C-alpha cells in the first residue's frame, strides 16, 4: 500500500509542479503587462471577455512524460529488493530462553 501511495505521489507530483509553474508564469505575465500599462499611463480599461488559452500541447506532453518517467523510476526503486550482506539468522530461543529476533549477521 505504501508503494502505491509513493508511486502516486511521484506520478502526480510533477504534474502538480507543472500546474504551479504554468500559473506562476501566467501571474508573472500579468504582472509584466500591468507594469507596462502603468508606465504608458493607459486610462482605458478593456473588459471584453476573451477565450481562455489552454496549455500548449508541448507543455502537456512534457508534464505527462515527466510524470511517467519519475513514477517508473520510483516503481523500479520500490520493487527492487535490496539484499543486505551477510547471513540471515531466523528468530530463535537463546541460551537463557529469551526470544532472539531474526537478523542478518556479517560473515
């Protein structure tokens, strides 16, 4: 279950990052336009509604590819079993009758 949540985070993380970058870029462009208009002293306010501009196809392709690559790398990392060095000693009873948990012992 943990692997699924981490994979989803690393798949949707780049998408959310691209979303934030897109709208920060939009806010930056609005700020530049506002700054340019204030320098020229425009007094006319245009409130004509305009069609919204969807993100470009290259932006969408980049966001999807980045998400797939990162989620693939995370999935590969999570499914790759790490093998610690040494020999595994299973749980057993020690000389005093106490339970000794299983552990790896270096050779």
